[in-house]
């Protein structure tokens, strides 16, 4: 009864086309932002911020970047971690080599450099698609890590390969506590998610979806293939580059190539499959699931050990996690290709009509 739009009249096109046309959705989103920005920093502890919330937000941003490319533009990519690595290392070099470089400017430079690399490796999309394009982006993953390990200038000729990230400071205020890093990450992710939502509602977003649905028809009606596909790679890589910089500076505290392996690319891909391909909300739901599920399994294993006395090794828990992830991916691909976001949408539609049958 509470989730109804009866009586909510719209007298302008702007009101009809707003992001959250239903009043209850606007109230819920405002409440969520208040909880994230005000309540959580007051009640959260070091573990929450450093081990759960910050990686969740960073991986949500990376999944959002991949969703723009794969979910909305239909271009399959397996090089997400490579673009994140470019963003992290170029942000490090921007702070290191440009005097008085603000940290937010360094993050932007890292994202722009990742966008340039994304355009370069997006050129094959003009000729190939599907699995072949995935292999081309997979080559990007190996090439970027090889370049970082072989070109000493990128790592400032570090012998260990592990570089401590520079101190984060904004307008003279040091960002050192885990809570402050969480708030910085949250602000950036919220702004970029809003920008992505508006982008997908624009002419550019509609061009992305037209190419995804049927590229031949999109070309016939006048959508430029080269410009649109490369723009999708650029925007997606920019998001991943910023996510990589946040991953290094706000989560790890180090800039190292081992943090951006192929495993991370597959994790981000699993996020959009489980959360929902072609959905802004799905990027966050998938990241939440991938981040929280291992913690849930760990809690369950400890509870089993305490109650039943059955000892479960870390290897058993890790293998169980992989098995469940694989089963869920198969389930969503077969039963609900649009993931958790679609299930949430169906639940909202049923709630709007309750108690009447749908």
C-alpha cells in the first residue's frame, strides 16, 4: 500500500523523465544517501571501512565501468583489471612527477590515461566482436602488466615492485583515517554513478544500446560505429581507471601490479553477470554480493565449527565459495540473464500492484 504512484501527477516533460519519477523512490534514495554519508561514518569501525565498505565501493565503480561497455554497448571485455592498473600507476606518476598535483587531479589523469589505452585496445572492435573481442581485450591484460613490470619509469624504478601510495590530501586536509577514505570513495562513486545514469538516458546511451541490440540496424539509421564503439571503450576505461586509482590509494595503500591480475577482471565480470548486465543498480548489487558473500561463508563456517565441532579448513571454504559462484553464474545466465537487478525490478512491480494479481 505504501509503494503506489496514484495521485502523483506530472505536468512537465522534465518531471516525467526524471531519474526517480516515483516519490517513494526519491525518498528511499535520499534516505540511503543520508545513511551512507552520515549514519555509517558515525557507527562504523575500522574493519567496516577498510575491509568491507571501501572495497565494495571501488569494485562497484569498476563494475559500473565494465557495465557501460559490456552491458550497454554490447562489447565484451576481459581487460578491466588492466585499465584499473593503468589508472593506479598513472595517478601515482602524476603525483610523483607533477609539482603540486592535487590528488583528485591525479585520479582524473589516471582515468584519462586508462581511457587512451581503452581506445587503443578498442580498435579491434571495429572488425571483430564477441569471443574474438574478448581475446583482444585479454591481450590488453597481459600487455599492461608486462609493461608495468618491464618499464622501470612506471614504477619509479622500484626494485621490490610494491610502491607505497602517496599521502592523500585535499585542500590541506589529510585523508588518513579509514573513515575519511571511505567518504572520499563514496563521494566519487556517487557522482560518477549519477553521471553514468544520466549518460545512459542521453543520445549517447541510446546509441550504445542500439549497437548492443543490432549493430547493423544501428549503422543503417546513421549511428557512427567507429565513434560510438571507441567512445564506449573510452568512458568504460575512464571509470575503471578511476576505480584502479581508488583501489590503490584508498583500499590497498600500495601501487603494485600483483593487485591487478586477471583474477580481478573475472571478479568484476562476475559482478555484472550476477548483479545485472546493462543496469546501474546491478553493478552495485553484484559488487555487494561478491564482497559480502565470502564474509558470510566465513561466518557460517565458524558457526558450524562451534556448534557441530566439524573443522572446516580455509581451502574447503575457498573451494565452496568458487563452486557457489560458478553455480550462481550458470543459474543467472539460464534463468535470469538480467541478474539481481531484474529480480528487484520484478519485486517492485509486484509491490506497486499488491494485493491485486500481476
